[in-house]
């Protein structure tokens, strides 16, 4: 496991080094204090498995760095670290392709759990952000008949098995083209499934869908992986 940590605070880098060694004792950890050093290190140490990116860098806006990393190195998993965890920052980072957003205030155990989730193909979102939007579905259809409401599941929300497969891959940050290859579907079919998923979750984009699914607590796994 090869990891690049981009953060200008020495103490933060030291703390992350300990967490990463606990995650994988054989990990190779490379550190950069700013974006220029980070890009040079990527050239010297190609194909890192993971980049931990601070949003507040001394030489450049972290969101701009995230954009460049996703454009130049789309195969690299990027996780954002930040002293702030407001909803707008989290949503923007996920929109730009980050596979997780870890507040710097998180306890060591939380950081470790977040990195384990990301390493296994999931997306980590701070629990405070995992709240349902006012427009999100809150009860299953049976609740309208006066009976005790059932916990929401993909099926009683109206999602088909194939849509669940697509949603599971969306939760892994896969693009429509990557989903097409994984599930052997036409791109138009995947787009239709994504539209149906967004409608069922009552959200308007993929990032909101990820947050909604996190709030619902669904453990999704595509059939292709089973």
C-alpha cells in the first residue's frame, strides 16, 4: 500500500502516519507540505493507492488540487481531510470525486474506521452530514395505512435489483462508463437506472444519493461482486 499525505501541519502528518501504519503496517507513506511538492512526489512515486488531501494548503486551494488529481490521475483514490466539515464542503468534495471526507477533529478510531471503509470500496461521509433531507423519503408505503411503518429498504422504495447494483457502484464512486463495464450494460441503460434511483431517493444528483443512502444505513453490494 502506497499513500501520499498532503498537509502542511507536521503534527497532523505524524498522526496520520500512525493511523496508516495501523491500517497497513507495510504501507509506504510519502508526505508533502504543499501542492507543488505533492505533484513532484507523484511523479517520483507513481501510482499511489491513496492520497490524503488537506483542503487548506499554503500554496493552493485544496479543491483545485482535488480537481487536478482526479483529472490527471483518475485511478488514484483521494480522501479529503479538513478542519471543517460543513455540508457544502463535504458535498463539493464528493462532487469533485473524493472517496471520503474525514474531519481533522475525528478520533483516531474514527479515522481508522473511515480508511478501512474506503479501502474496502466504500465512501466515508461524516455522521453529522448523514441526515435526511426534508424531501427524502422517511417511511415505507405501508405507513400511510395506519400500520406500524417498516424500515425503508431498496425494495420497498421501489428500486429494482439492477438499480440496486447500479446504486452500489455509485456508492463506490464509479462513473457511468465504469458501471457499464462492470455490469455489461449500455450507457443509456445505466443513465436510465441512475435517473430512476435519484427519483426514488428524491434527490437531484449522485452526491445527494450517496448521502441519502448513508442516512438510510443500507449495506449495498452489487450482484457482480457476490
